[in-house]
């Protein structure tokens, strides 16, 4: 089971997250997500455990304190993809057939 953990303290490490969840069972992996440019924690992470241990961890740790912050623990949901970030979508930038585009017929 993949578990989503949010509201993490920025000082929480992968090992600290793993230790917190190991109280509920065997942890396959624990990862605090960091900003790719600054390396600073983004305040959330993921933990992988067996289904039984994972549900026990969710029930036990949701709403508890980890590194002086109350964490939220839930089953991870697949990320929805958005079409809003297309950099090759000409309709957002105008095109030559757009009537508002400067008329180049005079050349």
C-alpha cells in the first residue's frame, strides 16, 4: 500500500519518517519529497507498507504529532494529469490565422 503523508515538518527526514511508521509494521520505503532546485522538503512524503500494516499505520498515525507537527496520513491516490501546462499549445499564444494577429499582407 502506498501511503501519502502531508503536513510534515520541513526538518523531517526519510529516516525519521521510516522510524515513525515502523511502529506499525514493516516499511518497504519512506521518502520525503524535496524541491528539485533548493533541496528543501516540500512538506509531504510517501511510505510503502503491506496493506494490513498500512491500514494500521493510517488508523494509528493520522492526526498524531511527528517532529512537532500534526501529520495527515491517508492512502495515496493517483495523480490527475492536467492539460493546462502544455508549452506547445499555440491557441494560448495566438497564431498567424488569428484575426488579432498583426497582418503581414502588406510586405
